[in-house]
């Protein structure tokens, strides 16, 4: 028999009852069959009756118990779905029908499950960087300038190109979620406003030279104030000025001005170093001269006081014996004068010749002999009574040689 020929009893060749309308199964029939199977699963029978086939009070009771059990299990699973874990460095924000209920710290927490409450966890420990005035490309190792953010007008009406890098973290998760729509855009605009205000109150030279750190610090403080006013829940951790320079069109001229300024600073430093070197020396010499002058003053005063006392003593002696005192003063004066003379003239009463003794020549030749020894030798010669002639002068010289003068 062919596969498409009708079999006996209006059945197909495989023993299945043939569908008379030859169409797809009825959808309503499929749904009814499914309901019957579910009813049988929970104890429900047919349409009622006292027999086991049609169900009854026992079947209805079992069906109620099964439904209650399913509800309890479903409720338990729904309640268990409310447990959640907040990791370290995160903060949980619980919302009930969209409204803020509480903020939770790290640990195991529970909330009323969805759809009543929902939980959003926010990482509050992560440091997030934001670039202002440029955008860096980590893959290419380059950066692209954003002139609209970087160009600022200074107090002295100059244009300056400034690039900043801002680092922040979240300090309040609820404010961060509900008060900020675009975090990066908000921080960029707030930083740009803060930098424009600080740059507008500073000169170009100040920003480019010694004011870099100060401008960065003031920008960080003002940016934090702006973000707090907006209630963004963001904490600015660091603001770095990456680069500050004049626009490209005037950069060459400005570089010349910077070099001139550096030369000025260098010359000032050199002059300061020279001043620090020469001034202490001059002060030292001045102090030494003052000390020497003070010492000379004290010595002159002491000498004058000593001479005054000596004069008073001599005056007393002069009052007692004027002639003796005069002779003594004369002899002492002549002794002082003649002690500094290097030439001696010796006169003899018995002759007309003078003996000339160049002591400045004789003393170096005499060696160990002193002037006093030479004078003693002359006095001994005069006491003998030798006439002072050329021959006598020769004998005196021989006598001097015998005493070691010519040695």
C-alpha cells in the first residue's frame, strides 16, 4: 500500500487517525490540552463528580495545597533575590520605585527585591582622569589639541595655550547618580571655567614662569567649589598643568623674550654672587682698619700719658737741680740721636785730623762684634794717646782687625 493511500478505519498507513480537514492543528485545542495537563499535575480532574475520574473535594484540596506550596516557594525565591554584595571600595544606592532610600557600605546587604527596590553599586575608590585642552591617544602615543578648551585670555590681554589633566573620584554615590548626567562633560566645562577665571586674573609671564604651581593649585580649589555647588558628588584629587605656552603664531617671538628674561635672571644672579663675595671682604677690611685705628689710638693715648707722667717727674728733679737735669737730658738726647747713626767722626785734642768710621760697612764685616765693642776699642786707643794720623788710622784698623773686625 502506498504511503498516501488511506488505510482501514480512516487511518493513515502509520496507524494514526486521519485528520479530515487536512489542516494545521487547532490553537484552541492545544491550549485546552495544556490546561488539562496542568490541572492533572496539581490534582485537578475533569468537570467534577464523585468518582476518581471526575475529581471531587479531595482533588480540590490537594490542588489548593499545591498552589500554596508553589506560592511559598516562589515567595522564598523572590525574597532571596534581594540579597546583594557591595565590594570593598564601592557604595550601594537603594531606590524604591525610583526614589532614593539608603546608601550602603561594603558587605552583604538585603533590599526588597525587584520590582519594588533596585540597587546600583558605584566604585568610589577608582581615580578617573579627565583631559582639558587636549586628547591623548594611548595606542599612537600622541595627543590632539582642542583649541576651544585650551586658549585662554590673560590679565595683560595676551592669549595663552594651557593644557590641564584632572584626576577625580566619587565621594557621594547618590549625588553622582542623580545630579550629573554627563560626568566628563561636566568636569571639562567646570575646569575650563575655573582656569579661565584664574588665567584672567594673572599675567602671561606669571603663568609661564613662577606661577605654574600656583595657578594649578588655585584651579583645583575653584574647581572643587564649583563641583560642590553643582552637588556632583565628585572629589578632585589632583590638577596638573601639563603645558602652558603662547599660540603657535607668536611662539618664536615669545621664545626670544624668554631667552632675554633668562639672561636677565642670570646676570642678576651673577651680580648677586659678586656682591655676596665683595661686600664681606670690604666689611672685613673695614673692621680690621677700625680695630687698628682703635689700637693706634689707645697706644698714642698711653704714650702721651706716659710722657706726661715722665715730664712731671723730670720737672720735679729739675726744680731740685736744674743744671744736672739739663746735662742729663742733653746726654740722653744725643745718645738717642747717635744710636741711629751709622757713621762716627772721632776728634783728637792733640791733632787736627778726624777719624771717620763707616759703621754700616764695618758692622757686617765684624760679624759677632757690636757697636759698643767697637766704641770701646776706639776709647782704648784714645786713652793710649796715639796721634790720629794716617799711620795712626792704619794702626787703629790693624787693632780692629786683631779684634776680629776684619775677619
